[in-house]
């Protein structure tokens, strides 16, 4: 194990040469004396195998976390690395991490809030070794002076890695702890395929380490065919229009960096099926965005949009900080208005919906995922029951950009039975003409009735 001290130091230097210092968090990890290891063994009534004792003797707690925007085959993407071993006391104590079923905010480490009792009981036989981020962990078990490593995923799956601690460290050194590397070497016991992510992972792997042996990773045969950069083109056109229009006052436009692919996989495990391709493509291009502006000539006119980050979509407006992405993790969090507290029936009507766009403090675009049919629908939620939007996700984003987020445009795409009359809203097209001096060229025509 001593030789790994120099190997990790060399890896650290490589990362600092590849990644901006602000996007790196590295802890070399000093080991602890054998007497302390034996003290913890006695305290927790366990005898660690020689390999694990040796690891804690030389390192005990390491951390290599980094993030880098890459351009691979002309496609912008974000590569992330996350390798963080727990110190021996936290690993053996396990505190309440395995037993917690609600993901309270004050936990140092995150375990999903929606684990069933069977999985919670099963976890009592495991110890956390490496925090891979976003609720993924490498675990170890100890039996008869031997040990084995396993991958734990947020949906509760536990699968063997069939590596010893030295082989595990070799992989980390080769791929710098790149997100999802454990998924491509684990035993495939899940029905969930990684077809969509295969090309992304392999491209990122080769980009950060040109000498890595791809044959060491299990690849799927299916190649990923991505659509053209439609979201980027739409964004660039919107930005140019808002910034260069002399009639628009105080334009604000901002997009977030792309999401990492591990976040998308976690989202799929939360909803129980693969996210629609158009949703994944947006978040691989930008992790949500927002823009706003106003125009005041004869009447006050405004436009705005705020597509939430993926972690907010999955975990409520506090999802970024809570780190809990369970099925109902956004309940009572995403609805920020007083009327929600006053109207319990409304809370019940929207509790299975996840907020996709925060339009106003009382108006939201929501998505309802249907696990049974592996599909989704969009809804506009205000004071009334949720109103179904007659657009797909891709069509919604495209129309949002085309009409520049003019206030109340969404009502023109609600299902007729949900919102039958548009008489009070027919000023939208007039507002558009006032601001942009041309007919809106919409791919999906507004309902005018």
C-alpha cells in the first residue's frame, strides 16, 4: 500500500494540470497508527482483514473531487470525479446512515429517503467505504477474515464489484474517480441498461486519460445517437434577441453549466424508468436556465422563465441543499405560497407532481412521471386543479424560446377541458407584436378559441 502514496500524489498533480483549482477538492489522507485501528476494532466488535487495516494505516480518509467542462466530438459536457473514503471510525460506526429512512438534512452523509425496510435491514451487514456522491457508495462486508466490495445505488440496489482494495485503488488512479466508473465494472444484475450513458462515459474517460485501458470497462454495444444542438441554438438566438433589442429594458439571461451524467442516472432511479431523451439532452446542455425582461412603452409588458436545475426538479426548490431526491421529497417544499397551507385539497392534488418551471410564486409548470407506462405529462398548476399542457417537454422548451416567455403564454396550450376559455388572455399575441415587431413564428401554433 505504501507505493500508492506516490501514485496518488502523481494523480493529484495531473488533476491540477487538467482542472481549474476552484473546481478541485483534494485531501491526501494521513493514516492512523495500528493501535488506533485495533482500538476501533475492539470498540465495534469487528476484526478487519489485513488489506483494509493496511489501507487505514496509510490513508484512513482520502478525498478527490473535481469537475471539468469538456468538449468531446463537438459536444459540451461536464465530467465529474468523486472519490471520498470515510475514516475508520465513521465507516465502522455507520452512525444512523443505514437506518435513516427520511434523509434528514443534518446527516453528514446522504442515504436516500425512500429505502424500504428490507433494504435498510440488508444494509446492516455492510460498512461504507467510499462516498461516490449523490447517494452512491462503495460498501464492504467482512466475514471470516475476508472482505468484499459492493456498489450501493440510491434505488437500493447492491451489486458486487469483485475487486480487492488494491484493484479498486488502481481503477481510481486510472480514471481519477470519474463518475460512474463503478457502474461499468460491476456485475450486471440489474435490468436497467446504461446504453444512453455508454458513449458519454467512454468519451469522458478517454478525454481525461488517453492511456486508460478501455477494455477494463464493460461497454454496451449500442452507440448513442444524439440530436443536433437544438437547445444551444435556441439559447443563442434568445440571448441575441433580448440583448440586442433596444426596446427591452433590463434583460436578464443566465444558464447553468451542464449536469453530470451520474445525476441523470440517479434521477432515473428515483422515477423508476429512463428519463425521456429530450429531458436528458437539455440537462446535458444546461442544468436549467432563467431569463426575464420588461418593455414599457404604452403598457407594461414582461416575459420570464425559470427552468429549474435537475436537483431542484427531483428534490424541490431545496433539493440542492437537502440532497434528498425521493419520490415525494419535494412535498411541502416546492410550493412557496400561503394558499397551499390554506387549501389542503390543493396540496393533495399536486403532491405527485414535480416542479419543472417556477413561473411566479403562485404559478408552476409541473411534470408527472408515470412509472407504469414509462411516460410523462406536463401540467400548469395555479389555484385550480392542475391543467394538462398539450406539449411534450421538447415542444414546451422550443415554444418557450420562440415566444420569449411572454406572460401567460402557457394557458394557450392547456387542454380545452381544463382551461376552456382564452377570452381574457388574448392580449398575449398583441404583446408579442409590441415587443418584437413581428408575428411569432411558432412551430406549435397557439390555440385561439
